[in-house]
């Protein structure tokens, strides 16, 4: 597990990155459709995993 480099980000940061409501981020993460994990009661996101997820989404849209 690599611990150097980017820090984990929270739901508000992901919402700003994706230009969606924070409630959408929580709903997608809890449903397992957006990569995330919980640390205690806090939901956190790996920025690299979010970028990879976003690229997959773009590929799905363009591939239709």
C-alpha cells in the first residue's frame, strides 16, 4: 500500500470534482458504484481511484 503522494479526499471534494451534489456522491458510494471506503463513520476516496472510475465512465459513454 502506497502512503506517499496524494491524500485521501472527502465527499465534498469528490462532488466538486464531478460537479454533482454531495448527496449523489454518498448515494453512489454506499451503493458500491463509486469507489470509496469508510474509516469509522467517515467515507473517504482515493483520488487515483476516482480518476480511473471517471475514465471508465467516459469510455462507456463514448463506446455506446
